[in-house]
C-alpha cells in the first residue's frame, strides 16, 4: 500500500530525480515510489479518474502546484485546487472510497507592525521573509503594515539592508543573497508586477524595481510603498521578491487589523511585531482566521519544514490539522 507515482515538476526534473535516486539507494523497495515525468494535466486527469484514488493532498502556489494523490500519487501541475476538487466530485461514483481532499495553496502573507515594535527585529525579519530565495516561498512576506511613527526608522533600515543584498551566481560567490528566479514564466509574471507598480498612481517604488534576463532571470529585491491598502498588489500572490508597504496612522491599528483580515482571500502565514502584551493578545484574536501559521516578533517564514506543522486556511487550504489527519487511515486509541 501507499504506493507513490511521482510526477515531478517540469522546472525541477534533475533535483527531483536526484532525490528519487537517494531514496532508492537508501534501501526503499522497488516500485514503492515510481518516478514518472509526464504531461501534468494528462497525468492529473488520469489519476483522478481512477477508482483506486484515496485522496488528494494538494500543495503549492498558483503558478507551481504540487499534488500528492493517494495511493499516494504525487504530481506537479499548473492547476488550481478548485479544478482538482471539481474533478474528484464529478467522479465520486467510480471511487472505492470517498477520497480525502486537503490542500495548501499559496498565500499573501503579512507583517503587522505596532508602534511598540523593535525596529531592528522588524527590519531583519522582513528582509529575510520577503527576499530569501527571491521571494519564491509560499510563506514569504508580501505585504507589510507600518505605523507612521515608526516608518522613517523602518524605511531607512530596509533601505540600508537593501543596499547590501547581492544578486548573482552563488556558485561563483558564496556571499550572494539570492539568485535568479526559477524560469522565464516567473520572470515575466514578476516583471508584470513591476510594470504595474510604475504605472499605478497609488504605488511608489522606493528600492529596486529592475529586472534583467540577459544572464539568468534576475529580479532585484523591490520595496514599494502604497497609499491604497486595497490595491491589487496587496491582495494577489506574486511569488517573487516584491514587498509592498502600507503606512497607517499610529492610532488606527485596530482598523488595520480588521483590514489585514479582510484584504486578501489567502490565510497562510502572518506575523505581528509588538512589545505590548495587550496588543499582541488583541492582534491574536483579530487575526485568528487570517493565517494558519501565525508568528509573534518573528518573520512569517519561521516554520522549519518537518519540524513544525504548516498549513493555511481560506484560499490557502484546509489548515494544519486537516492535512495532519489526512495521512491517517485508522487511529488506534489506547
């Protein structure tokens, strides 16, 4: 049981195959995992039409999707969770079981900064969250809310660190902070957001904003200030090194908490920076449904894979516990 048909991502064939070989060389029996490079949509349509399907565990962002299909089949395709759910629903009559459906589908992750926050923690945590791996993490910070009383200090701190970020080939220079984005489609998508930032009357690029595909798909880490907290750049997933900041009146932080909770359909990760315990508790209540992984005075990418649980809610998926119990067929009670 638990046999895996692994359809790797088109953009990670070599790395995936290396992992597959390691698993086989470590003693994994033959055919427990079968490495099957294939056309994503064809593979997905095939397995969801099989009567042996036991479940769909969907992980990934909008541009790059990964699926685990049980008897656990794994797949990377460019589909949405809704599309897969619809396929499963339409085929319910052919399945031997009711397939389980769980998903983690990307995010529009936030950093909320209160006036009591430690500026250095905010700056360093935000730079790492927004720009590590070129922002190509589903948990990366993409929108930030800063009180006007702290914005001059935080702005200067972000700009100072931004000047030190080096881009290039990490093989040639170990001091490189991050390298190219994964492919031309990602480059084009992020470039489109930079063009939008230049054309929108509500947006101002205060650092970065350039990209170059002459030698690798290089996108500068970019910091944007917005005067409209509901601008679409604050709502939609980018999956790139773009951070957008909304500066709010210090005394309006309660309204901003409500704004964060209602701006984006996603609810994957988020962080609150404050040294006021009452504000931390208040924010925790106001944002309890705005993030599956919620951090206090730490970056929104704080969770370590395979060490802490991870998952989102709303359009980001079906939350941590659902995905945890997804992998259990029977639970013995003693």
